C-alpha cells in the first residue's frame, strides 16, 4: 500500500495514513477476570509409615476498564501466577546477575511507557526477598520463601490528543519471613526477609515532529520499617531532522538510596549523534555510569562504574546486484575505562558483514580484535583487583 524505503531508518514512520474515520464512539470497556485455584499435596513416607497432606485455596481478580478511547486501567488483586512457565535453569559463572524474561501477562501488556529510559525491570516485583537468612548446624528452615507475594498492582496508561503519553504504575508486595527451628530444643523463631514494599512508576512521553520524542520517568521503592528506600529519576530523548536523515539522542538518570543516616547518590548519562539513513550510516556515542549509580531496586543494571565511547560505520546495499539481494557491513570501535578510578579497561575493533542471496539463503561473518592488553575489574569480585588478558 505504502512504499517503504529501506534506506530510511524506521518502518512505522513510513506507513500510510488512514483518514476519514469520524464519529466513532468507544463502547464501555469493562472486564472482570475472577479466578479460584486449589492445590492439594500428599506426602508418604513408607519407611516411617507416615502420611501427610495439605490443601491451599487461592482466589483473586483481574480488572480492565477503559476510561476513554485512549486511557485504560488494569488492576490485579492477589494474582496467581502458578500457570506461568518456569525460567530455564542457568549456571551463572559471571560476576553479574542473570536477567530473566518476563512471562507474567500483567507485566507484558501495555508497559511500553514504563520501559522508557530502561529503568523498569518488572521481575523485581514479586522477586527474591531483600534479605537472605543463614543458619548454623544447630538450626534448620521450616519455611523460607524464595519469592515475595504480590498483593495488588495497578497500571494506568494512554496518550492524549496532543501526543503526550502518561503512565502510572503501582504495586504492593507483602511482608515475608523465614521460620527457623532449633534442632536440639525444637523451638522455632522467625526472621523477616522482606518488608511490606510499595513500587511506584510515573512516566511522561511527549511525541514530537519528525518521529522525535522526549520522556521523563520516575521510579520509587518505599519499604516499611528500617530498610532503605530507593528513587530513580531519568530522561530520554531523540531529535530528528525533517528528512529523518540525522538524529541526536541520549538521556540520563539520577539514583538515590535513602538509608537511616545517609543517602547514596549516583548518576548516569549518554549522548549519541548519528546519520540514520542512506547506504552509508555512522554514529558516535558516549556513556558514563558513576561508581555509585544503582537502579537495581526496580530496574536492572549488570554493573556500574564505566565510561565508554563507541564509533560505528555501516555500509548497506539494498538493491539486488550480481547474485545477491542485499549486502550489509559495519565496523564498530569501542574504547572503555572505569569511572572511578579513571583507569583503562579495553579497546576493541568489531567488523561484520552479511549477504542475502537471490535464493534467499543468507551468510555472515564477524570478528572481534582486541589489539591491546585489557583489564577486567569485575571478574575478580574484589575491589582493586583486575583480570588481565
């Protein structure tokens, strides 16, 4: 219907416009999804001649309501995620946390506005408790939940007629505790593993001309009791010229961890300048993450304390020639240092090339060249040490 030029960056920005739709009123959009579930467990010890059983009942409801044709409210009360598939087991030998995909439907639908700035990792909600409890040889766990219980969550999102996207998210996770038994005296005690916690996100995204935008997002984690609270505020933007040929993009965020007697402050920012269409494209990018930047209470960050510069050159042939339908190639260069101390870590050269043949097979190859000795300060897990290669 509408020609899409492969030399122009983006697909939806080249789509045609459907006009002439008028006087269409939205119907009432109100949905209730109640649920009831039961679990029966039976244990039999043939050697001891003992049998035991337990039954659990759960109930809750999901609600969806269309405020108008642009804004929707989604709510979940005491959700049951038992039908969600399990994560694959991962043997993690790296110094960093494993990032798992989100499989819960409530956290996969309508969350585009909350993902602005990469400050929201929904697996934090209902994830592992804040504290881990250790016991000695004289004690054993009666119960020690590996995840916290989500009590309720609400999200409101939509876009106004002036192309301002607004998103509000709130979730409450209940208090959890471990029950520990003394093997010798058979006495039991409890230890708190996670306080009652409130998660909140507020997001604004203004669409501008030429497929440009600017966003502002705030995430907040409030814990009841003596545990620390966390707040992160960030912005993200991309500005393109009228021909969608050049762009300037970037963003930044500030993290604050509020302890009883102190506040930890950290920051991050990045900027990118690029030529984004045509056979030849190029980009340069600069990133900084301070050694105190921490968004992991509601976001995800493998590691902080980095300063990096990236340069990219790409050349693509979009029209068929000889035996090929297309050809693509790029050259990436990266220079990386620690933020504190300001020490060199790595320099790499990464060339890539791929071709699509007229029989629709495709082949490609890439390589990474590190011409200088590099230093990995994260692998040793000890401050001040590094792995040299």
